[in-house]
């Protein structure tokens, strides 16, 4: 039995406390197709400061969310942030003038970063707290920008890292030994597969059986026509049109695609087996006010909680005093740093009702 990637194992709640809290808040709207949304992190900074939130990836234990920040004169960075506490940054890794457009994690505590720099296209592997570089940057002979990363485990001991690039290719690296990553030249054509008809690829995710799902945000670099491609282990390729498709996450046999479409940004849900449209999730409680950017990175926890980066949802001012606002939106109830009251025993009845609501809210594959 193959060992599944973390994203592919998301089929049921695993943390009972987390599930109970979520269930209580969902119980009041069990019939609604739209989940409740919260702001996990909100940042507005002057032009010189770290800004432009792109990737988001949960740690294997789901206690942390890793995020990438693409701009800032010398303050481009990757953050390790709490996945449940509001505006709580745990560790940071300053990248100077280098952009990290993609992040992936594995069940060994490794964090994989993909560089979004023309003529660079490297990746690096760091420790869970971002403080230690496990291996020097590598690119497998391809200098195209890295736009997406995903880890896949075909068995209990083997780890593959997939990278999507802006030249329309996907590469596969063997990272079983993270200190010595190697391009898997036995896969596709010498370790690289060119997606038929694709332009700039964006995020990707690999399902348990090895099928690759990869997004393309636009066709010309300026329009918002986008696609999601499915490439099975035999390299049979299918696709579906999704406006502004930026990143993709897998949950319960469905694909959740973040849409980078300004004021119309949302999350389109497709059936994983045939790419049929299911629904579009919107976040009306926290509307965007800028029409040029949108939802970028996306990840989903084991209990179905969605985490999405809202890149430059608001821009204010002109010239050097221009202010950019970024935030992480989630469907998991956010806890403020101050502890709240302990629930009364009578609350258990409400928790039971909430669990029933949660079970009814989630679809089965």
C-alpha cells in the first residue's frame, strides 16, 4: 500500500479539540454551502517593508503555516506562523533579494523552498524552524522560475519533490536523503515533463496514486484565462478551464483551486477524477478592495480547514508612502493570544450538535 502524501491523507478530522471547536461554529449554518471565514494574519506595511504574500503551506502536524513574502528592498522572506493564533510569527528566514514563490513540507520536518527568480530557478531545503539550511540551492539543470512544489511518498521510505516552472515543465527530484537531492532521470524525459499546451505553470499537488495536478494562471501573462492540468502516472493529460488558476490543494477527492482574479477572487472546487465543476467558494465577509491581485497559495488541513493567502487585497497611498496589505484567510476559528474561558459542561450538548453539523457539511469522495 503506497504511503500517501500529507495532502492526499486529508479525508477525516484528526484533532478532536480542533474538530469540536469547528463543529460548534458550523452548527448554526449546517445547510450553507459556504464555510465561515476568519483572518489568521493581516499585514499592512510601507513600501520598503516585507510584503506581497504568495505561498502558504501547513507543517505536517498542522501547528504552523509557512508563508513566502515576495517584495521588500532587502526584506523578502519566508515566515513560520502559527496556524491557529492570530498574527503570530514563530520564526523568519530573510532571503534578501531572492523570492520564494513556492513552499512544501514533509513529515520529517523539512521545508522546501522554490526560487521565483529568472535565470535562477533553484530550490533549497531548510529545517522546521527555518534556521538551518539542509542542502545548498539546487536546480536540476533548469533555471526557469519555480512556481509550485509538492512532496509525494510512493511508499514508506521514498520521498519525491515535484517542481513546476514558468517554462511549462515539471521536474521530479528524489529527496529521500534531503542532504543529497537528485533529479530522478528515470521519470518522464530525463526527470522532466513538458505539460502539453501550457505556458507559465503555477502551483501543483500530487495525489496519492501519483497523478499530478498543476495550475496555469493565464495564457498571455496579462489575461485571466487559466487552466488546471491533470497528468496521470502514464502521462495521460487532461485539463479544465479555471479563471486565474493560481494554486491547488487536494481534499476528500476534490481539488481546491485559488483564483488570482482581483475583486472576483475565490476558490473553485473540482472533482479530482474528471475535473468537473462542483462549486465556487467566496469570502464575502472579507472582501478585496484592489482588483489587480488575488488569492495565491492554498493549503487544506486534515479536518478540511482551508488556508489561503490574499495577496495585496488593499493598496493605499502613492509614491514611497504607498501601503500594501496582505492577509491569510482560513476557515479554522482563529484564537487570539489571550486564553479564553473554559467551556461549561452544558456546552457538551452544543458540541454534539456541532459534530453532526460538521459531518453533514463535509462531502464524501
